[in-house]
């Protein structure tokens, strides 16, 4: 007896069968169309990068715990699987100094993180990024936010909020005005507000700061609201350079785009170390699936890889959550089991069947033939299980008369070979 | 002074800029269309697999030297990056016993090998596979070969040879008839004929075998030719069970497809351990780029992952070589620098420019706006550098009259806003 073993996929990683793939590919293709309509172009980079490319870019937690790290077998060099698509873009820009600017690229690809796998969170997952490199102007943020709004519109999400903030606002308010010495600890806690709640946050903050400051922070977090209003209040309360610069810049951004869904939220800080200016994320309010896009300006990242200091801004669309939420909302359905449009039922005339299949393929119809020498009933059962919409029956009679019997739903027609593909296309509505 | 360092990509891996990506995506998309027209459906699997999934599947050299291996940071499990797309398919089939058979899937994706990087050979590269699982009939091989011929036809390769052989033929001839004890050593050498030449092969074989057998092998390798003829000769010379079974099966395969380009070649053995029946590869004769497709039947691989013994056959299209050869043959050209169709030159009317851009995007035109606050000349220079075919100039006059000045090649026209996208589509011929 042979000893068998089952070899599953690694934890947090997934196979995608045809049904799921067809849904995912249609989502990717819709995103591609949106990206390209806004003038973004594709770029691809390796999944394996040198460890030094990632070092010092994401913050300690990501670097030490979440990166897939290994040593090159041959040269012994330290390597890692890419953690996001932003750092590889920065590395690419530094190596390609002659690219015309602004460089607008999108990238749909896999990234890897040792995360705790759960619904919508995986260790291997796809990101969809759009970035603009080379522009330090508010138009760049405006285009990225407009693109985000277009994605939400095209995918028919109605209840959502875009949280907007700016690293300069954070600095001006919490560091300069409130004089907080270890701001990163405070930001990390603020970022957890959704998880731990107001009372939880207050309790945690009190371990770090005097009560007065904690109260002030809690009040600031309540200011969340229409950007123009919150910015005016902040300018009045904290008229320092950072706050002025950020408010002025954000106002220019907001002038170019519809702002109904945009909320200025001082409590939204985004974890990654590399952001320098505006930051934003989109939260779908119903169903409660958390943020599905996130991004911001990272003006100093590219300079870390080379001489040129290039400003950059971008966003990442959490396509895994977009798909999970879309299925939950009923925006997407998993129903296609195959791309095949025609199944040929061969009643003992194999060569004729192959000839007809070739004819249909040449006319652009995805066509299956029997590959298992099966009887009529088994062939049509198989095609019906795959939900192939059109069946073509071919027997001696059809072969002699150079025709075919076409079945689609309740229709059944005998058709001359020369009219076959047109007839099928009518049935399919293509 | 900041200390800069350049961080390149790992050896044998590549960035693909927009120009190259647009070519690659068009090649992938053409391959997808062919695969789907033959009734193959997409499947995706993780790039990281458990080491045990690969163990014992590829032969010692691949397993020990060429697999990207690492230990999971958290659980300490042994992992590897996928080496091909066939083994993950086998693993998937074993885990999904209820999939309707035959399961016809294609897969275009990255694989990883510690190989010596050179032209057309990389450490991270894309494979395009089509496989049929569940059929033990010659129709399956015939469909795979027909698909291969279609790929060669669609990509306009005229001078090419499909080398056909069968593991059962090899066994019947070299093991049963010639009585060779260590056939794998001999096969490995035979596989190197192209590299080491006839004299080289003869010399190497003589180190392993007596002269008489070496002469017999060298004569057998010269029999290479039209399949029907070679099969008859082999049947006459070596009428044992394996040879009879293989010849009978191959004849059935060949009956279903055009055979002009097919050559029976006893010297083509293919390295991978898992093949059990027919094997085949396509060699492009001009330019001399070696094999660009390869595959065969592997009936016992899937059983290694689970209880069910499923027959399977497939082919892999070496898309990297296809692209490299296509560029060399002038079948592909690298010329598109962007997917953008329209560049808007904004002469101080930013809000009007954004409005027009939105209008064009909504009508399906990929449209760029200025993001850097540049002067007219810089804007149009930038668009021309990217070879964007249509420029739309918008100034005070155009904004007031609700119109636009459209420039394409030598044409320059003033157009009302409501006619703008139609006019541009006429220019673009879309």
C-alpha cells in the first residue's frame, strides 16, 4: 500500500479555483481600466528583493516580525519577499533617473506578510497601487483621491468615508503645540481607537501622559468632521508653521475634488514610517469591513535609494477586502464556472467534431470537445455541470449534411455549418 | 551629508518598465485568448508552497540546487518558492476531488529557479501552462499539441519543430531492448546532445557503456524523423510491449492533428522525473533559441498527493523565450510608452481642464492632466516624450466658449465640448 499524504498550502495563502479566478480577474480588469483612464501605466518588479531594499522602511514591527526573510542559497545574500508595492517603486525610480516625470504607475501584484490570518487578511495577498512620482503639487493628491472616489463609484460602494490627515498636522498639533515627547507611542495608540474604543484609548494614554494632555487629545479626536471646518478650528487653536502649511496644502487639494465623503480625522495616523505629508484612507461604513484604501505622500523615500530627491504620493487599494466586501454586499457573484461558451457533444464522429471545434475557435468562440471518449449523456452532463451555455450535437447525420444541432436553454435548432458561429453568437448575445 | 546606496534587484530577476510591460501584457493576453478558445480556464496557486509539496518531484539536481528554499519564521516549517506550475496543479487536484473531469486549466505565473542567468534564462520568470487532468485518452495529447501549433501560428513562428517522444518508448528501447542498467545517466547525456554535439555525446557515453551499445544509441538518435516512419522502424526492431503500447498511442494522437512540424526524436528525453507517457517540446529553428514549449503526460504525479490516481497531460510555454525571440524576429516591437490616449495642456484654466478630463475619462478615453503646474511648452513636451497621440489645449478662450483645441499629428481643430470625445475617437480610430 502506498503511503499518501496531503500537502495543503501554507497558512494564510490560498488557491483560487476557476470560479474565484474569474471574479478576481474581472475585478482586476475593472481596476486596470480605471487606473489607465486616469493616465496610470503598468510597472512590474520582482517578488524577491534584497533585504537591504526593505531595511528601515516600514518601522520595527513590520521589519522584524512581518517580513518574509531568507538567505540566498548560492551567494548567502539576505533576501525578502516584497511587503508592499511602494518600496519597490521607490527603488525602481532611483535606478531609473531618466524616466519622464511625473511618472504615474499602477501595480497589481502579490505581497507577503507574516500576519495573523483571518477574514480579509492573508499572508499572501494582492495589492493594487497607484502612485505619482515627481510632483510636489496638491494636484497629485487630488488626482489620487479622485481616482479613489472613482473606484468607490464604479464598485458601487455608497456608504463610505475617506479619512484625511497630514503628517505635518500631527507634528504641529501633538509635537509642537502639545509638546508630546514620544509621539510615535501616542500615534500607535490613536491608530487603535476603532479596536479599543474611547475608554480603552484614554486608559492607555494615561499610562504615558499627564491627565490634562490626555483630555486634550481626546477632545482633538472628537473634532473629526468636514475638512474646511476642522482645519479652521485647528488653525485658530494651533497657529504654528506645520499646521499652517498642512492646512494651506490640504485646502488646495480639496478645491479640486468633491468632498462629500471626506472627513478630516486627526486620529487617523497610518502605521508606515515613510509618509511625510497628507495621508488618507477609505473606510467602508457598511458592511463594517474597515479601510479598503490607504495611502499618502512620501517625499523622502526615493532619496534613500539614490541621489535624486523625488516627491511621491500614492494609494493602495485593498483588493482582497474589496472582493470580500463586494461578495458580502452582493455586488459580485460567483457563478461562472468556465470561460467556455460552447461544448461539442460528439456522437461517434470525432474527426468532424474536431473540425467544427476548430471552425468555432477561429471565429472567436471558446469551445470544448470531449477528451474522454464518453457517451452522449456523460458529455452533456459534464458541460451542464460547468454551465456551458451552448451545446452542439454532432452525429453521423450532421456530419453527412455538414450541419449541427445547436441547443441553448430551451431552443434546439439544426444549422448549416457556415451559419453555425453566427447562430451561436446570437444565442450568446455576443 | 546623507549616505546613499543603490539597491539593485536580485541576480536573475528583473523590473519591467511600462514599455516592456505593455508588450508582455499583450503577449499574455494573446496567450489567454488562445487558451480560453480551447476551453482552458484560469487557476491560481500561491508562490510559496510547503517544501514537502516539491520534495521528490523534480529530480535531485532541481531539488537540491535549484529550489528557493527557506524556513518559516514563525512555525519553523520548511517552505519553497514554486519551481513550476505543474506540481502546484497536482497538489490542487488532490485537495479538490470533486472538480468535474477533465479539468482543463491554464496558468500564467512566476516561477523561481537558482539557474545561471543568461539571455532568455532568469531566476524569476513567467511560465504559461495548459494542462488537462482526468483524461487518459490520446485526445488529450492531441488537444495540447493542437494548442501548441495554434500558439506557434498566432505568434507567426514559421520555422519550428515539435519533437515528440514517449517515456514508454525510451523504456522499451533503451532499458528492455538494449538492457541499459542506469538509463537516467544515459538520458541525461542524450539530453545534452545539442550542447555537446555528437562526438561529445559519444565520448561521454563510452565512459558508461561498451562500444557496441554506444554505437547502437548513436544510430538510434539518427533515426529522428517523420513519426509514422520512425515508429514503424522501431516496432520492427524492438517489438516489445512498451514500444507497441507507445507506438499505438502516439499514432492515435497524430491522427487528430497536422503533423508537418512534428518529428519523432528518441533523443529528446526531458529532464523532469514525473513524466510517464508522451513527451514533447517545440524548438524554434530560426533564430536558434532552443525549446520554447515543453510538456508531456504525468499520470502518477497527482496520486502522490492523495488517494485518487488521476491521469494528466500538459505543456508549458516558455513565454520569456517567446518574447525574447519575438523581439529578435521583429514580431514584437517595443514602442508604446504609455496607455494614455489624451494629454490635456492646461493654459491656466485648471478647473476647466479637470472637468474636460473627467468628461473624456467617462467616455472611455485614458486621459492625463498636468500635475506639476508646468508651462504650456513643458506640458506638451512631456506628452510628446510619452508619445501620447492626442493633445487637447485648453485656455481662457476655450473655457469661455466651452470648447477645446485638439491636436493629433498635423491636424489641429477647435471642437465643441459635446463633440470632443467623438472627434478624439475618430483621430485615434477607436
